[in-house]
C-alpha cells in the first residue's frame, strides 16, 4: 500500500545546558495510507516530540519527513500552516476548544478558514457532531460540557474537514475509563468508515491495541513495531 | 484573503460578545469619553473665538466691513458710497456708524462711585451714532437690550448706555474701570461731546445694552440724526465704519470686489469680517487649537495604551488558545486581524456613543446655553471635517492597539504556546 507519511533518519535534539540532548535518534518510519497507528512508550521517551515533527508543528534537527511522497523540507511557516489546515486534524491532550465559541462554531472554524460557505460549514459540522454522538450539544459552550464531550468536539473539529491524517496526543489522558472507551470507539470508527490515517499516542496498551499497528518508542529509538492481527 | 478576513471577523465578533461585560462597558466608556474630550475641549476652546467672531460679524461688521483708510479719519464721499451699496443686488442692507468721544456725568452728589476727593463722577466713553432702523433690521442690536428699550423714531435726547458703564458688572474684574453707577432706564445723565465747548447736555437713558461688543458696551449709543444735530459740521465728515450684510448664497469676496471696483481705494478699506477682525483673534484661535491638539494627543495616547493593555492581557491569557488555533492551521494574520477587529469594534461602539451624546446632548445644550464669556458667547464649535479627522485618528489608534499586541503574541513559537512553555 502507498505510504502517506515517511520519516527518514529523523533526529531531534534539544539544548541541555551546554551540550545537545538527542531526543529522537535517527527514526525511520513508513505509514501507509489509512492506517491507524498507535505510539506507546514510557514517559520522556520522545513520543510527543516525534508526533510534533511528523505533524509539522516543529522542525527536525536533521532527517526528512515526506507526506504524499513529497518532502516537507523547504516549507516556510506560512506554507506549513496552510498545509496543516488542509491536510491535518489535531486532537490534543487537554481541552483545546476555543471558549468563546460554542460547540458548532468550534467545529466550523477551520472550515470557514478554508473558504467553505457558512451554510455548508454548519451542515458539515452538525453532521460530524451527530456522527460522534453529540449532535444535541451544538449550542453549548466548552465550559458547559464534560471533558469527554469536549474531546469528542475536538475529534469532530479534527475530522470535519476530511483531513488525510489525524494526529492525537493522548486524547484520553484526562478522561475516565467509560469516557475514554467512547472516545476510542469514535476514533476507531473514523479510521474504519472514513479511512482517515490516524497517528495516536497513548499510555494505555488496551487502547493502543484498537489500532492497526503499534510502535513502541524508548529513548528516542523505535523499540518495537508490530501489526495487530484482526 | 477573503477567508482570512471572514474568519478573523467571525472570531472578533465572538470575542467581543463573550468579553467580560463590565470590562467592555468600561473600555467603551473610556473611548466615548476620549472622543468627547477630543471634540468638546477643542470645540469649546475654538468656540470661544468662533463665538466672538460670530458676535462681531452679526452685531457690527456684517460680512463686509467698510472703514476709512489710515490717512482718513472718516469715510469721505459717503453719499456716493451709499448709492453704490444701495445699487448692489447682493447687499441686503448696511448700517453706517458715526463715532465720537464724550465725557459722561451722572448723579454726582450722591454717587457711591465717587473716588476719594472727587466731587463728581465722570468718565470718558465712546459715542456711536447709529441708524436705529438699520441696526435693528440688519444687526438686530435691539435684541441685546437687557433693560429698558430700543429707540423709536420720536425719541429726543435719548441714549442707550453700555452695560459696562453701569455698576451691574462684576466689579472684581474691572476695578480699574470707572463706571457711572447703577444707572437705570429713565435716569438722566449728562454728556459733553468732543469738540463741543458748550455745557454738558442732559440725556435720558432709555435702555442698557449688553452686546459683548466693547464699542457698544463701554460706550453710549445715540441715533445718528441726533448726533448730527449736536455735533453739526463735524459729523458730516462721514461715518467711521459701515457694516454690510450680504445675501446668503454670495461670497463676501464677490461683493468686496464689486464695491472696490466702483469706489476710491485711497478713501476706504473694504474687507471681509474675518479680515477686519484682524490677526489678534486668529492668533488666539491658533493657540487654542494648539492647546486642544496637545490635550487631544495626550488623550489619544492614553486610550491607545489602555486598549493595547486590554488586548495584550486578553491575548496573553489566551496564549495557548492562540497556539492551538495556529496549530490547526489558522494563519497568524487571521489572528492578528481578529484582535484588530475586536479593538475596532470597541472603538466603533465608543465613537457611536460619543457621537450620539455629542449630537443629541452636548450640541443642543451649548446651543441653548452658550457659555457666558465677557467677550463672547462661547459656542461648541464642531465641523464635519474636524469630526471626521478625530474619528479617523481614533480608528487608526484602534488598529494599532489591536494589531500590535496580537502580533507580539502570535509570533511566538506555535508549539511552545500550545504546550505552555
Ligand atoms: N523543548 C524542549 N526542550 C528541551 N527538552 C525537551 C523539549 N521538549 C521535550 N524535551 C525532552 O525530550 C524528551 C522527550 O519528550 P516528549 O515530550 O517527546 O516525551 P513523551 O514521550 O511524549 O513523554 P510523556 O509520555 O510524558 O508525554 C523529554 O526528556 C523532554 O524533557
Ligand atoms: Mg507526550
């Protein structure tokens, strides 16, 4: 299958006092289109750092990331932002909703930025919100809904524009088990029904196992890479 | 670009409607006050001068003012001049005045205004001989009578006294001035005219005038037919000035040119009201404009800083949110514009409230209650171009105060702001 995202010899170092600390050590990774990939590993292993590089929120120290077979090396900040808007969806760990916007407006915001008409944007947003089971909350503000509901709004926002890849950094970290379960069900559904590529970091093995493939990171290296048999 | 503006506007309206109500009210209040400060302070300062110019024009000079040239004490060949004025279709009317000096006496045995060692009260004053009909018709001088009445045709030996010569003015301000005492209409004063060697003549005061024109308020007014009778030959030398009223839709310059064309420029000066008032008021006006500009600049700076701080703090507390928005692909320009629009909305509402207060409260108020200054009725002088300039300045200010703080926040590293580092 065709690779949607390719990581080649990816290195990321941070200044630690007066020497450089390598957080990612020559990572190589191919992610096929439509795959649901989960990344596990202990705290400080470099999972988030890897995700930020792949999702163009950060710039690698060396190495290369290609998306749709095209290197992202030469992109400037503006191009990156546009690329993220048009191709990526993000689900962050904590609530990342805009508190001045209600649920519907939070979801439709990126559609407006893409130039979709307000009417169409609202239609698409409502449809997506219903799909993740919170179609009745569209007029609530983020402060008026639960953490799990907020995450489902975040999921809606991430997928409403039909992105190629959704990045999720511990989307269930702050949720209880029941709610986490619901969020995972939604992610799984997205992967299966919409065929969106999902790259998700998690601490919980049982959630990782919902994915098609698990990679484990340790100390900046890929420790294991396994495909889940269905 | 359209998407950027649209998304920014969408965000701004949400920020605006979700901003703390009290903070919003306060910001809008301060902006409205700043606007009023800009308009009203300068409007009143300049209004003092404008009011004074207006008063001079309405009561004395008219749109066109004719005076003798420096070499001449009086307007010569005035009969020819009168017929030139009479035949000019653009002239509604004119009023010639004959000015003389006189010494006034009043009630010298009982006056409390007598100074130590003085046996009687006497003061020097200007006498203006006027055409009672023309002053009434074209300059409405009769409306400035505060006690008593205006002249009628049958009046003999009657004068109108300037209120500055009576005791009813604030003596604190004018301790060095001599006044006649508390003269009431009906009382008799004695006048000895300049170049008139006979004994002082008795006149009845029929009215007191308060026109805020020193020529009248510090003098006495008498019908010119009477003055001519008293002074005989000397008054026939000619009027000392002529105030000319012109038709509404005619430029003074047009009338001036046509008068000049048919008269002798070595005998008379023909000038617009503004030119004849001279540099003095113009200089005060400049000073006032400068002063109000200085005050206005300060208030603009203050309001800019205030808005800047409000927006900056609001943006700083939303740093993570801004990071997330950038993260999901909303361009920094969109975010900067959204804060600019937010600041713009505050300014807009503030200015609208300010304009409403100005138009429906302050302007009618000052029109109905002009500020009572010794030399003029202070009006609130507001011009449309002036108003537009100030509104424009406020909007420029708001763009700056909204864009800059957002710029400072959005240029921070996206990931760092999302992660709060
Ligand atoms: N901006 C930075 N400057 C310096 N060190 C950093 C920076 N970002 C990350 N690190 C370090 O890099 C290492 C990996 O961090 P990362 O956030 O990728 O870990 P993680 O695997 O996501 O851990 P967790 O499960 O706790 O989220 C850590 O040791 C962290 O301290
Ligand atoms: Mg992490």
